[in-house]
C-alpha cells in the first residue's frame, strides 16, 4: 500500500523535494540511499567501500566533521547507517511509524564500531508477499522498500515481478497467440499462485500494458537491488504449462492437477518429456537476456499439491531434471527451494521422500528455506536437510490479516541458538518469509536485529531501546504496557498465527469460521491493562508516529476481541428466544463496527482506499481499471469465486471494509434472523449472502485514500466508552468449540 512508509511530514517533503543535482552527480548508490533516508543530514556522512573477506561487515567512526560509514558493499553501508541512527539518534524506520527527529548536528562516534554477520544470506520475501501486500506497488513504493531492505541487512531478495513478461516471450516464440494464453495468465492479484502452478487464468485476462510496464518495473527493482550488493533470486521452470499446450504439442506428457480451492485444473509437463528441459532452458535464457542473473533460482514443486507418487526414486528424478534444466542455461545455477511443502504436507513428505527429493542435487547447489522455522523447525526432523545449505526463516503473517501476534521470544533467542547448535548442519542464513508485510513492526525490527550478532537477544533491554527509538522517549507506562504485550499477544503459544475478529467472518451464530479463526493465545482481559497504559501515555507520547500506530493497533485488537463475546450474547439471546436482548446486542455490535471503522480511518496503515486506488492506477482504460479493482476487492474478501472456500483467508481490518462490506453483511444477517425467528437456516443465508458478496466484489466505488481524525482523541474516546463494558460481557461468554 502506498503512503504507509516514512510518514513524518518533514521527511516526506524533503524526500519529494530532494535536489535533482543528486541525479546528475557521480554519487554512489550508497550515497544516494543516505540522501533519500536522511536528506537534510546526508552531507554529514562519508562512505568507504572496502571489498574484503567473505563475511559482510561494517564499521562506523567519526573522522573530522564526518561520520564514516565503512563496509564491504551497499547493504553493509546501509546497515551501518541504520545502526548509527538507532544507537546514536534514537531513530527508527518501519512500515508503521517512523521517528527521524534528528538534531541539526549529528552526534559523533567516539570509538570505532565494528560489526560482522555470521549469516551469508539474509533472505527476504515469500511468493505470497507479492500479492497480499505488493500487488499494486509502483516504483516509488518499491524504492522505499528496497531502502528498508538494505537498512535492515537484507541481501537475498526474491525478485519475481515481471515474470509474466518472460513467459509471454517464451510461449510466443513457439507460436502461441494472445488468445492461446488468455486463459493461462492470472489477474495481477493472483500471480503468486499462478507462478506456483496452483491456478490458471483467474482474475484475467492480462493485458500487454501490464506485461510491459512490469517488465520495466522489474528492471528498476533489479538494478537498484544489485547496485546495493544484493543477490536476487529469480524464478525457474517447474513444469507448469498452459492448457493450450496440448494444441501445439499434442504428444506432450501432461499431468492434470488441482489445487483443491475451487479453481480449474492446471497442467504440469512431465519431467521425462524432452520438452521439459527445453522449455526450462529457454525460459532461463530469455530471463537472463532481459533481467540478467545472480545465479540463484527459485523453484517449488508440488506447492500445496500432492505428488503423483511417493516413490523416492521418482521424486529424485524429478528434482534432478529441474536442476539439470537450470544448469543447462546457467552452469553456476543454485536452486533456492521454499521448504513449505515439507510443512504443509508433512504427512506425505516423510524422511525417504524428502531425502529422495534433495539428494539428487549437489549440496553446494541447493539452498532450502525452512519457511516457517519459528512455527515448526523442519530442519530438526531432516538432519538439517540432509547436508544442504539452509536458511532459518520467520513466516509470522498469513494472508495479510491484521492481528497483533508473534513468537517474540522465539525470534529473540532461536536464530543464535540454532547457529551454535552442532546439529544445525549448513545453516547459512536467516530470513523473513511472511505472506504479507506492513503490520507488527516490532517482530521485523527484532528479527532483522539478529543479522549483526551471534548471541541471543535480551528481550527486556532490546524492548527498552526499541520503544525509545520508536516513541522518541522512555516512558514507564509504555514499558509496563510492552511487558504485557510480550505476555499476551506476542507470547506465540497455542495458535499458529494471529487470531481474527468475528466481525470479519461471514455472519454466523458460531464463534468461528474456517478462515476467521477467533481463538486467542491469551485471556482477553489480560490485554486490557496494556490498553489502559497506552491511553495513560497519550499526553507524553501523542506526537510520535510510532506511538499513534501502536495506540490504534492496541485499541483495534481489544475491540476486535470484544466483538466475539458480544456476538455470542446475540447467539444466546436467539437461543433463549429473547428478542429484546437480541435487538440490544445486535445494535451494539453494528455500533462497534462503526466505531472501529472510525478508529482505523485515523491511520493511513488501515485504509481500504489506497489498495483500491493503487489497483486502478495501473489500468489505461476503464475496462482495465475495473478488472484490477475487482482483483483487489476479491482477494481480500472472497479470494476467488462466490463459492470459494478460501473466503476471508486474506481478510483485512481496514476502514472502508468495516462499513462497506462487514457491516452490511451483519445487518442482513440480523434482519434475516428476525424475519425467520426460531426457524433461521444458516445454509440458506450463506447461499444468499454469497451472491451479495460477489456483487460487492464486482462493484465500482472509491474509498478515502487519506487518514482522517485524531488517533489519540479517538482511542481515548473509545476507551472511555468500552472499557467498563468488556469484562462483564466477556465473562458471560460460554465456551466455544474451535474446529481447527
């Protein structure tokens, strides 16, 4: 989402107005990054690049009137800058709040600081991130993200923007027409699953305008990442081909597969077919010709699909063919594999199958991403991936859902502990593989802080520094509040990922639905004292951008939790044939939705409007704009068609969605219940509401793209209104069965 980064007004103004002389000068990429991040203080830094040794390192020291940032590449220099800003100016740059309140003259560094990283690779991104967060990004947003990556030590980003252009070129070289490919390329919001072979065509057709503009965007992305010293991970061929492939190659050995989420079958070219190697080579050659290469290639077989055989020999042969296809086009190819399949389909991928898959590739030519190590470390049950290089990753967020959640102590301790574990094999890096970003900034600051250390992080002292940098001052109430957050929302126990609010669920009397899971990893009332303390800290911290975000987020979480016992009171009233209580509680439920919408509208981070506006901005005519708007609306609500079982998987607690989508659904639910009191049929309602939901997905409407209201005042008013209500209603809630 645009405009969610570098929110301080002065910073935005100076960023927008930075001198054009920078573009005309001989400034290095590192110097221009510094000028983007701290434009009014860039002249106080000097940069020294010394390419030496295999390990990345940086140094910081004062020399004369300059602060010298010394390192072996651009990422090291950027990391040195961020370390200096954190440690010497109490500053912070996150997606959700920035503090760059710098003194005119920056503090000197009295003694040389030297840091090196034990991690060769610092990986970034998940295929899903490119859609749940990045579907509509332009170069302006990408430039800010690449700066964030460099500041946080990332040197190995997945880079799959513009892949559709390469495939278009490859298939056109075989004589395929646009008509042949229209049912192949998905819409822009679904590329992640198209690239992974899960679906074809959904949300399309894809225009030439999109393919051309995103080729150009990818060229900018790759140029910037590489000039800062990052090694980009580009895609490779795993067998997914168009349905029209049969028209051109009638004797091709194809296998039909289905992801199981109400989409059409996709087609996989058998690795034994000679065309497999031919197309794989042609794709990488075309990609290298247009985008260049850093010799790292992402290829994920059977993503959330079960292979046709569990024979280790079959899996080994498939793996061998994929790697040979890479090597035929690039003799230096290294296969980077997301290890998600070993987690998501663990019942299939037992030791013989995993070993068979991995052993076919030389150990130094494959890197495994243990994709959700903080949830379930697959390396522990695979003898550290049987000798392969591997990376410890934090997945953390699923679907872009908005929920305060994380395994904060695991993230603080485990990377260093695993690094020191004699059984960890060829652990080569750490990484961030979240399905979406722009939420829970504390987890990402903490995880990336592991980069330049080899010992566990003391969480108490780290949080004291984190909050000082974030809010610009230390505050006793805030310290107590964060102690509570660590023990509640961030304790990482019981549930896999963040709980959802019942508000975002397709309306029901039940306390959960498949993708709107409401089970918490703490007792709801235990979070309330943290809310009290944030409210108490408003006078001291109210001008802080980071504080305002956190205040809104804590308030949102408390109210999101409160919705469940309130909804259960509605269910109880219906069961008890108490129409008066039903009316009273349903009215309050709708009022809660309105109040939450107003709260979320006060922060740019929680707006639906930019997501829709950014989608439409890529279209060159009304037809294309409408298609992209439909893609944007669909992904975060139904996900697919009206009957798709993934509905609500990518739900968002955003202003605009609350009042335009969630509230009308609940209003219809309450109306229908009253109209058929005592005989309400959930299945009939679901059939009806699906059609209304699809009309919403295909509608045309603009939503605010700028925040409105004062978050401090709104949060204080909501605290006054709801604080005394929450515990009495929550204590009346009966036990809910959780079916997952």
